[in-house]
């Protein structure tokens, strides 16, 4: 019987003969009626299937094919969240500077740095502190590179002649600054590096920089002219914006076990939050400097931007070569300099220079080296360029031990 039904359903003749003719030929038995209804039912199903199959897929509303283009776009945005956030901040500052100036009036840049270091404390595992202690030789080299070695490049920068000359002087002062307050740490996290080592170099270099930066500016730039830098004010500001939030974040992490687990499971989310707050700094700086930007000739400003790019490439090359050389002379593959986590942290942190501290120093110089706005303007571009370059660079670095819920690694 099963074979007979299968033959009736799929035989070509059944597709041509309407089912109602069977009822007009004779009075069927109950068995024949059931068989006829079964044939009719299966016959209708066999016809309806090809009709649905012939409908074009692009006519179905909400088809997944309609959204295929969004997948690579969303993946690109997720992989390059930090540079896109920075570019967005710059664009917003150029398009509508009034909002950025209002944010600067209420010291939003300091608030953003405070939040970034709270997040750094929340994501700082105790084991990472031990890893930073073990890598103390790398940290010492990083501090020497930031505060002693890289300021020497300011002499090379001053050999460039450009009008206005404040552009050249500003970049030279920028090279004497300590490392960035937040982006170096954020990028080290994105790169899967030793974040505790990056934090230690950031905090210590900025605190020591308060004492060393005046000496560097006086020796390399001012040619013996005394420069007054508000040491006490800068020290207090850095303690409040760096050290205090870092300790608070770590205390919160150790006090609430559930909070620590939540942060560890959503490290990518917290890295994106840090990137958003980090983008507030260039947004505010570009908003403040927009009027000066429009007054400068494009060719001159492009040259100043090129100087910032060249400076950062030189610092990257110098630190990378130095780390490799120290690794070769201190044990090869067994050296602390040979570990990728330590190497990525020191290369990123030691190759960046901070803009907020530079702005604070320039404001206290009282026009000794020229117009303050012109001194700061090329450094705003240099600050943005170094972060964008490094955020793109870390996307190509191999990542270790990171799941989809952690940093991709930015």
C-alpha cells in the first residue's frame, strides 16, 4: 500500500488529472474515498512546493542576503574602533567647535582621563602586577627612553626651518614630554601586552617628568635660558588624574568579586568605553585650535604633520631596535626583553608623547617660545597621528589568550 501511494503521488499522470473526476465516475467505497483524499492532499502539497521555490529570494522582506553588506562593515568598525573614534572626535571638533569648547570649559578632558584610569584599575589583575615586577629591567629602560633618550631628538627637530617657527619649536617641546596619560595603556591592552608594566611606566614617567621636563626643555631647546614650569601644580594634577583613579579602580575590583568577574568577561566592552573617553581629548583640543588651524597655510601645516609622523616613526624604530638589542645581550629568548608582552608594552608606551602635559607646560611659559596656540597646534596633530598609527599597528600584532569576549587583540 505504501508503494502504491508513493507511485500515485509522484507519478506524472496525477499531475495532469484533477482529483474531482474520481468522484464523478462511480460511488467509491470508504477505502477509495480515503485513498482519493490522500492523493488529493499530497498532490496539492507537491504542487505548492515548486511554486514557493520559484519565488525570487530577493523579494522576501528581511532576507539575510539584504544585510550581507553590513557584516564586513561591522567587523571593520569593531576591529578599528579606537582609530575611528579618534577620527570622529577630530571631525566633530572641526565641524562644530563650540561644543568642544564648552566641554573644555568644564574640564571634561580631565574627567575622561580619570575614567580611563579607573577602568585601567578595574581591569588590572593581581597576576599582572607580579608580571610587571618581574619585568622591572624593561620598565627601567622604558623610563630612561621616555625621559632621557627620546628628548635628545629635539635637537634634530630644531634643525628644520619653517614659518611660523613655532611649529618646529612646538614639536621639539613635544618630544621632551613624558608618555601619553591613557592611550599607551589602552593600546597595550588592545595589543595583549603587559598592561601592568604599561601602567607603571605611564604613572612613574609622568610623575618624574614634572621634575625632568624643565631640565630637558632648558638644555635642548632654551639654550641655557631658564624656564619656569609649575612643578607643584602639575604634580598635584597628575596625582589626582592618574594615581588616585587607578587605585580606586583596583580597590573596587578587589572589594567586589562579582564586579571583577563582570569586567573580565566584558574586557572588550571596557576597552571600547576607554576608547570613547580617549577620543574626547583630541576632540577638545581640535575644537580649541580650529580658528588657528584655518589661519595656517595648508602646505605649512602638512609639513608640520609630516614632522609629527617622522618623529613617531623614529621613536618606534629606536625603541624597537633598542629592545631587540637588549634582548640579544641579556639572554636571548630567555630574556625579559624577548617576551612579546613586555616588548609591545615598552615600544608602545615609550614611543608616545603626552599632549595635556605639553599644553600645561606651554601655558606656563608665558610666550617665551612664541605664540602658545601655534606651539600647541602641530602637537595636536602629532598626538592624533601617533595614536591612530599605533591603533592600526596593533591590529596586525599577534594576540595571545584572548577570547571573543576579551580584546580582539584593540
